[in-house]
């Protein structure tokens, strides 16, 4: 039986981007270009702003795509800025982005890659 190997990741943060439905592929492609792999995309339903917009609320789609991915702490600012721009998050109703510091994360990293790090 092969020895089980867990790699603890420290100095990482979880970045979460909640965006309009249909934008996940654009963000995910940008993440891959930035060297970020392993993003998780799932669906959600938003509430809040739509109710305050009155009749205009019918134009706001409540379905959202949620992308979560880990990034090294020393790259958070660079990736945060790129995702914000690519996701057009400076436009009302397009979504939002936040970072959560992680105390510890674990995954499997092949030995040849772990030795290089």
C-alpha cells in the first residue's frame, strides 16, 4: 500500500467571486492565464438589491455564479485586481469579490512538484 501524503498549505487565502450568470468561463480563463488552477464554480441565487430597485428590479438576474479558489498571500492583490477588472465588478449589479484568510489548507501535491516548491 502506498504511503499517504498530505501537503499542508500555509500563507494562502480563499478568494470568492460572486458574479452574473454566464461570467464564470471568462473569469476562469483569466485565472488560468494568471496561473491559478482548481477554481470551483457553483450556482447561487442573490437577493437584496433587486427588492430595492422597484420596477427596475425585473432587469436584474437573481441567478449568480460563485467561483472559489485559493491563492498565495503574496499574489492576492494582483489577482484580486485582475478579477475585479475582468468581471466588471465596478458596474452596479455585476457582483462582488472577497478574500478570506485561511489558517490551514491541505491537498495532495505530487512529490516532484513539492520538492521544487
